[in-house]
C-alpha cells in the first residue's frame, strides 16, 4: 500500500512531515509525485519522511529530447546531485537523511 503526495504540498514542508507522515505512522509508504527537478528536491522529500519520489516529467522530457541517452543523462544528473547534497549535509547513506537536515520557517533559529 502507498500514499502518493503531490510535490506542491512540499512548498508547505510542514504538511508532509507533521500531518501526512505522522498520520500513516509507517504503516504505508509515502511517495512524493511531481515537481522533482533536482537532487536537492529528492533530498528534501526524503528528509521530510517520504519513502520514495517519482520523477516522471524529467524522464519524459529527456526521453523526448534525446531518447534513451537522455534518460540515462537525467538519471545520472539526479543521482550525482543527490549524492553531492548528501555529502554537503553529512549524510553518508540514504538511511542517514532525516528531518533535522531541513529547516522551515517554524524550525529555523530566530537568532540567525
């Protein structure tokens, strides 16, 4: 069983973590669909509690533009960007990505 969430809900990052992920309590996977354009988008979704993300538009556009080679290129780009973001955030593996890596308006320290 899965629960799919539009990426647009991530604009209000609190919604994904505070409401959806907590509501399902790990009983079902939470998948983010739409709006994933960069590896940082993947990282944010995973940090906020998503089980996985869908990247349809990027794949379809690259397939239309450059065929199979375009799809390979966009997947490599997303992977490389995700790996760079993980390294910059100190996450050696996917299991180390957590909510404490993301600051929102409600969690950002006011003294900065």
